[in-house]
C-alpha cells in the first residue's frame, strides 16, 4: 500500500539532516581525486584510500568535507605526509579538519584520506534514502552518498576530475565514468580502472553480479548492465536509451561522450542517478520520462553545472524540460500539454521564495526539489514562448557551447538568451527568477458588427493581478466560423486588444496552450493534491488529509483528490470510508483518467479483504474493461481475478 501511495508521484522527495557545521559558501575548489576502493559484499564493507587535490578559496584554519557516517577515518595526511587532526560530525555527515598550519588562500594542496566501514540506510546523508551500500548482488556508491570526501557545500557545483580504481569479487562487473581497463587483483578479485580527465561529476560507481552488457544491434555505444532477474528488460532499456540519446544529441548537439552505460539499481535505492557516461535506473521505475530526465543530465549537469545552489534551477529545470521536449517529440501535443499542467502545479506548490535564493534551503527538501525542477522547467517553457522555437533552440546550444565544463549562473542564462534572441529580457528574469507569484488572468470585451458584410471587431482587455507583469500572451477566439489565435503583449494589470474576425466571436480563451505559468481554479486543486502527496511521503497523513480536503473544497468533483483520500483511508484500514471515497472518485470529473481503473482495483481489494470475493472480481473486471494499463493496472487486475488480494504487513 505504501508503494501504491507514491506510484503516481511526479518525483521522490528526501529530507536531509541539519547542516550545523556545513559552511554557507564554498571554502575550497576540489580539482581532482585519485580513489582506490575495495568492495566486500560479503561483509558489506568499503575500504578506501582517497587523495583529494584542492585549492583554498580563503585562508582556512579549518576545512569541512562531507563523508558518509558509516565510514571510519583511520588516517588523514597532508601533502608532506604529516597527519591532519579531524573531528566527525554525525549530525550532518561531515568531517572537520584542523591542519597544523592554516591553508593559505589560493594555495593548492593534496590531502589523503584512509577509511573503511559499512554503508547502510542508517548512515545515509539523506534520511531514509539509500545512496550508498556495499551488498550482494548490487553495490551502489552514488556521488550524493558521500562515499568519498566531497567539498561542502559543493554537491553538483564543485566540478572535479577523477581517477578511480575499484576492486570487486571476480564474479562482479563495475560501471563508472571513463572506463579504462580491468585486471586481476590479489585475493581472486578484479580491479576496474576509470579515468575522467575533464572537470565534471564522475563520482558514481555501481558494481554487481551483472550479465555481459547488452547493446542494441548496430549501436555499440549504448550498453545495458542488468542482473539475471532483470535481463528481460535489457533490450527495451537499450532501445529506449538509444532513441532518447539520439533525440537529445540532435536537439542540443553531441554529448561530451558518445558512450552511455545504463546500469541497474537495486529495488530499495533511489529511482535514478547519473554521472558522465552513466545512467543508473531502478528497473521497476524505468519509464520513458525517467530515462529522458536522467539521460538529459549528460548535458544539463555534466556538460554545464550550476555555479551555486542558487543557480540549481538552471540545470534541474532544463533536465525536467528536456524530459518534456522528448515527450512532445514522441507523444505529441496532447501528452505534452497534460504534462505542462502537472509541472505548473509543482511550480506553484511552494512558490514562496525566488529561484535565485533557494541555495539557503535543504537541497533535498520538497520546496527545493519542486521549485528548481518544476518552476525551473516552466521558466524555460515560457522563455521558449517569448523567444520562439528557433531562437530558443539556438539559445540552448549556445549556452552549452559557451559553458562547456564550466559552472553557469542566472545572469549568464539571461545574457545568452538576450544575445541569441536580440530581446531585452530583464523584466522576464526579474519576474520568474528573482520574484514569486503567477498571474491570474481575466478578460472583458465587446463585439461590434462591421458594415458591408466585413465581419466583426472585438474590442477588449486582458486583466491580471501583477502590476509589473510584462509578457506576450496568446488569445484564442472561437467564432461561428473558424478559430483564430492572436498574440497580445501584456503590460501592467490591464492590456487592451482589438481583433477582427469574419465570424461572430463566441468565446475568448487566454493562453489556451498553457505557455505561461498562471493561477487557475483547476490548478489550485492540483496544487493542493500535490502538497498532500508530499505530506504522505513524509508520513504526516493528517496534514495530507487536510490538503486533499482543500482540493475538494475547491472542486468537490475532483477524482484525483477523492482517489488520494481513498488511498489514505485504505492505508488506515478504514475500509467503508475508503470504499465511499473511491466511489466518489468514479463519480467525479475523471481527471486524470487513470483514477478510474485504480479506483476499481482498490475497491476490489477492499471487497477481497472483507470476504466479498464475487464483488471483488466484478470490480477487477470493470478495471480490465477500461483498457487503461497505467502503471500495469490491467495486468494487476487480471492477476487479482485469478488470485484474491490479501493484505500484507506493510499494507
């Protein structure tokens, strides 16, 4: 049941521990690592020696590195081989160093760390999320898991090179950035060597009992590593990756590397992770959109990265928007428009702080994740509308070219957009990057008949509630004849327009294709439901019910809000109330469509649990008849028709 609650969430959200000892701005610039690590799945132990080369950005009497709490440091030495005193801070997964002499500003040096330990869920720097573990059959060492010393702050902002040597049992394979060689090692093990000489984020390693990699016929640059349990998915994953990688290459220009290794993550890990040349995916979450988002980080995150976390909206937003561009290309306008509405809800869910100030937040909090990814994506969607497709595509390619292997900040994005479009965009970036809020549109108009059978003239104005708002908006005029679209420049809280049409106008729609982020009654429902989902993810069911009730107050017929409420009541084993609420979802507005099939399935489960098998089978039959296989719904319904549902301890 807990799994089902999060089945349709747009993203997974994580909560970090307190950051008491983490500096508020970068102390050092890490330039490179040399890593030697031994993985022993039998004991779940990692043993490593890591040389970190860095440059001090200030005179530093102390330095702070992030390091997983499961790793016990036995020795730290400076460039001269002298020991460096250290102190562990378990509350924020850091280690604080006090060198014998302060490190002078602009001085470059190398420290060597020796450590070992077991990496578990309890030691993760992100509460409740497994980012690093040495295990059988798959070991994951994700960059965010701090399995090697990382600069703090600096996650996905401090670029570095890496030479990595990973030793594993001889029956395992290792996937990482810049594969160089493999060779026999002591104790019947194998050493894999990786080298990534360009500054980036080559900090993720996945090792395990993987089969020989699968490549699509004629496409040797794409390889898929799976265990025996998921080998049937290798072909589909490979073909999907090849298709999406080709789409992004044609849209943005070639990636820094033409190689891409897709590797399986264990079922209890994060849904996805990325590194140069690496796409790591949980097979049970491996849908086209997740693949597209993860693959796009080869450009947005690897090729260019944010200067600080205040600039994370650039790469997180472009990764999300790349996902939507791929959806538009493969699924057409309808699917793209539906996704834009969902992203708009995410953008407005926590819109209380400007994008340019989010660096002060926990980078794995719901607000940071939603704002940087969802609102960031909407900023680029609106920029595309303002610039036009050709200028927007040129802008993306120019941004990548000018900032390859470099960090980028908000001012750089504006400068490149203005240079490629020849538009002045200060008001745009002031509103959407440095400000908060979204307009609520209204209109008023009168229609005049023109003489001599020349048609009609519509004179009116578009109103909105943000005094400084300035952007073009599309008007769709539906007449007795054909439908016509007009582009109107808005400035201030009321902007006039005049449109002449042959047929009498019957209705005018503002921004019919959702190019602008705006507040609407329908979107308010989606925002409340999304906030409720986040409360469920954090375990606060009471707060979630309150949010879903807000959605129902705005729209009592909301199938989505009723469905989500039904999930909670089912989780609480309040079967009668759950059944009533799923019935309300079926009687509701049917938005989104999948609420119908899953309401029938959950009703069937309720009847099975309460000993009403005949009624349960009828609900499963109704689910099959919808022909909606969202998240395998029809497959599950058919299976439940054959074997009754039984609640487990986790349900």
